[in-house]
């Protein structure tokens, strides 16, 4: 994975970068996600090895950080690697979505992973109740939660298998924990390679390799200019990264949209996930000629594996497009991305950078996700926010539970 920055960084800010690096090293001692690439996964691998071979579907009951990361990795790898089992997600209380998803699932050949860090997520438990009521057999379920949560107590009473989240790992930073690793491993994904990719980025940053300076430069630029460039666009040039951009939106938005720790100011950088070339025909116009309040990161694949070529065919009235003949599709999509970058460079006022990942494999997506977790932590530190809480989300949950309690009393 390579990251090239096209905006100017200041060599005069060396002291700030040094202080940031020291703050992140200190945080690494307390915040659990930093150390996930080096975790022991023998328990997960042993469980997967002994898993019922007749099970064809793994069904995740979870929302937000409990589902977005594993979905991003699964959908990224699926075009290149036929899954051992299909992976489904229940993430919404929308009855249309619930019914539609259940149409695709043979319950008798499915295993349900109930994932809730707190153990009391309304969306997750409501869907679990709907599925559990007619299917109460303990062997149908595995639970992932914090030790001591009410869901943990329920699972122990049911005598189902339970996995616990590591200490101090927040939901949106949990993709490389059992939350993401277990469902992915059950579907045949090489979770050792996933962690290897993440470990490579961790080593490069903390041992001051290639990733060290580029991450510090980007974090400092985003934080220093967060009032001017208050929108960050992630423009990924592969459909395989569609769900990765959704994961990034939660990670960036929920981590950085906060009231500052040492002031009364509300800050944040709005995340927008885009897929090229599709969004060249929609959002690009706003980037190109709209208000100069957006930074843009382009993500490209170096290897697409499939060699698909445009046939050498002349179509009546479309002769001018014979320039497409014999062009490989992977060359075309790369040229489309490079052309947009070149056009935006001419605008001068739009901060740009480019990430190139090697190919569609576990190491690539593992490195990319850990890179963004690190970047988020650094920007949060510089913007003086608590990167790891979400009081705005909790406020809505509290009101919802009051409404539900009131409704229950009136029945």
C-alpha cells in the first residue's frame, strides 16, 4: 500500500508532529484496537475448525461497528474468493428489509452471530427476539459481547458459545477483533493475512517507516484546516470498496464529530464515500466547481486480476469511440481515476492524495482499514476531541428507551 500526497505540508511543524507521535504512542498503551494486529487468534481458529460443516450461512445480527467492518471485508474479497459460507447481515429494524433478507436464508442451514458490545442494542435485540422466538435452540447462536453484559448473562443461561471483546476496543474500531474476525473466518477468509496487513502498517508507523511521515502529514493538515476543508471525500475506484466507504463514514463521522475537550466548540469533518467512475457522473461536479471546502482521497487498485478487454468493434455512428478498442477495463478505470486527479490538480485549491493498494486480498484490506483507524485517532487527537466516545448517539438511545418504556406501560 502506497500513499502519495499532492498538497503542501510544512516542515516548520516538526515539533507538533513529534508531540502527536508521542501522544499516539501513549494512547496505544490504553486503547485496545492499536494492538489487535498482534493478538492471539487460536481460540477463533479452533472454533472455526470444529464448526458444523452442514451450516451454509452465517448471519450477523448487529449494527454499526458490529457489522460494517466485516461486511466491508467480505464484499471486498467476494469477487476474487468464493466464500466457504454466505454471510448475511441484519442491521435494520425496517420490516421490509427483515422479510426480504429472511427470504434468502434457510434457517435450518444457518448460524446466527449476535453481536452487541453493550449487550443492550435495541436494533440487534429486537431482531434477535424475532428470530429466536420460533428458533430457541442454543446451538443456533454464538454471542459476542462485553464480559458481564446482560447479553452475556442471557447467553450463559442459554448455554451458547460466547466470545468477549478485548478491553477498550470501541465498536467502530472493532473490525480486527473477534467482532470481524469470527464471521469472516467462518466464511473461509484468511484472518491471519488480514492481521498481517494491519501489522505491516502498524510497524511502519510506530517504527517510523514509510507510513510514519505520510500519516503525520495528513493528520496535521486535516486537523489544521478542519474549518476550511470541513468535508473529506473518499473516492474509491473499485466497486469492491463500496462497503469500505460506508465503514469509513461511520469511523470518521462518529469519531470526529464532537465538542472539543477543552472548549465549548463543536467540531467535525464530514465524511463522504464515493465510488468511481460512477460518481464522476454525480458528485464530481460539486467537487470540481462547488465550494472549496472539500479534501479528496482517491483509492486505486494496482492489480484487478481479471484481464477483460474492450473488443475491436466499430459501431455505426460511434466511430469516434474506436479509441476504446483493445483497451483493458483495468487500464480504463485507472485512466479515468488519473484523469480526474489531474483535472482537480489544475484547480489548485483542493487538497488531494492518492492511496494505491496492491490487489484484492486480505492483506490489502487489512492494511487499509488499520491505516484509516490510525489516521482517525491522530486527527481526533489534534482536533482535541475524545475520538472513542459517541455522546450524540447515546442521547438518541436514551430518548428511545424512554419512549419504549412509556409505550410498554400504556399497553
